[in-house]
C-alpha cells in the first residue's frame, strides 16, 4: 500500500514525530511505501510535502487559536467559525494534491484530528476524508478535553465534529486505555489502543569516541552523578519534584540536567523553577543547546544526540503529573537506567500493572523514595537487575513487533 502521514509537524523529538518514525519503519518493513506531509519537516520526513499552514505555529493558525480559546476568546463565534472554514478551504487543495499525486491508498492522520492546535487543519481533513472516502487511520495522542487550555471555548460543536471526526472510513487509534474509554463515552467512537513503542530488539548504543567527552562538556568529573530529566520544560512534567529529590539526596554535586527546550509553553514555569533551585541550592542546567536530533557540527561546535546523553546518565527522573503515554520512560528503560517516576494516571492504568520496578512518587518526594534512590545509586548490581527486568517487560509489551501485529490487524479491517 501507499500510505501518507499528515500532521502539523514531523520533525524533532516531540512524541508525535517520534512515533511517526516508528510507524513508518514498521510499515516499510511490512512492504508498504510511506509519504509525509506537514508544516515542518525534517529527518526521516525531510523529503515530504511542505504546506506552511499545517504548522500550529503558523501566524494565521496562532491568531485563530487565540480567538477560539481562553479568557480573550471571541464572544461571538460566528465570524471565527467563518474564518476557520475559509482557511480550511485554502489548505484543502494542497492536501488533496498530496493525496492524489502520491496515489495514496490510505492516510494516517497524526494528532491533527485530535488536539485543536490547528483548527482549520482538523476541519479541512474532516471534509476531505468525507469527500474522497479515503481509508484513514486517525492516531490520537492528546484530546482537547485532556488539556485545560482548550476548556474555555464557544466552538464546542465544531470541536465535536472534527476533533475527532466520526466517519465510516476512519479507524481510530488511542495510545492508552483511559483515552480509549473517554473517547467511547464522549463520542461513542470505538478505538484500538496502540501504546508508544520502542525498538527493543536492537541493543542500545553506548559510549564511543564521539560522545565520551560529554561529561567533561557538562562540567562533571567521573565521580559526579549525572541526573537526567529527558523532557521539555513544561509544567505537567513535574520538574519541581526532581529538584526536591536532588536536593534531598544530598549528593556532592547537586545538579539536574534537562535535555529539551524551555520555550514550548512560555518561560514562566522555567523562571519559577530557577527560583526554586536557588532556594534549594540545586544547579538546574538546560543542555538543549548541546542536544539535537542527530549528531552534528554547528559553527565548529560538536552537538550530540539524545542517544549520546542517556549512556552517561546515572539516574533518570520522570516525575510527570500527566502524559499521554511516556516516550522518555521507554527510552530510559531501553538504556537500562534507574528511573524515578511519578504515578501519573496512564502509568497507573497501563504501565505499572505490568510489573516494572521503578522508584515511585505519588505527587511528592517521600522519605521512602529518597532512600530507595540513594540505595540504587550506591548499588550498581541492584540497579542492573532492575534494569534487566524492566527491559524484558518492555520488550514484551512495547516493542516494534507489538506495533507490527496491531497495525496488521487494523489494515486488514479496511
């Protein structure tokens, strides 16, 4: 089959872009051809079809979002809806051209029929799928009702028509059982759960000549622990709990390294974290200026991939209060690292029951969690045994082979 992926962005290390790469890898392994279309393209999707208005950061899309949601939203939605449909009409032709030029048999819509970050795109796709009757998989990562920022609005009818659309040619995929249940309850839409996955069949990369100097670049000695928070700086990541943990561990080097950027949802949370670390004497460091999607040299400066950072980590913190699933958790398991995880809802529902061994938080840093973490840092054999058990469980439930089996079932249903 000729399969096209459509999303707002297919580039970088966000969860959607990462999962699309895994889906494309598996689909190609199954003998299918893959094509890509988005408002930002890079890496595996670099040669795809670029339509600027598909990006959620396109200025026209940002303006519509500001008018649709929040305290400053339009009080009379009539003109707003007209403007949304007008822009949807503008992007309909290039999207139709992407489908027809590549002679697609099926499209996979990645989160664009799920979260209303690009309202015209969701509306356009709903109409286009209905018009063409094309077989579609709608892969849902974040529903609008799961995000506080979308709760205040006067366009509920539009949201319930296109986010997601309910059409006979669409098969719906959710990434956790909670989302599956709420989609059924709210919209009477059935879906298949396909969790985030990872290539556990391929051993993780380790230290080599390229990345061996990373600890030195970070100002660490061989004896200093590298505690890694492998996420963006946004409030639902619960980074304040990681800061408290580092403070209470009382290690010689009280540093916490964050791998991803701080600008996705504004800088207010980052500034608050910096004040908290000042009070607790924790050195909070963003290393996103050193970490790219791939190894590279820029302006004579060596840049690393995230895969270069994980092998150096002595501990991974993942204290999220909410996640659609948890890509970074799977990555930390893949690299065999001790992990401190907060018991966010999807973790409790779909991950914890499988028998993983982590240091767990329950919304705060307890004395027990501090003691368990300190024990793991001082007992490499115990940490290694936990890591091996976690790897085995993850390989059974969250591998590319699991994804291939589930995708085969969906494709056979059309």
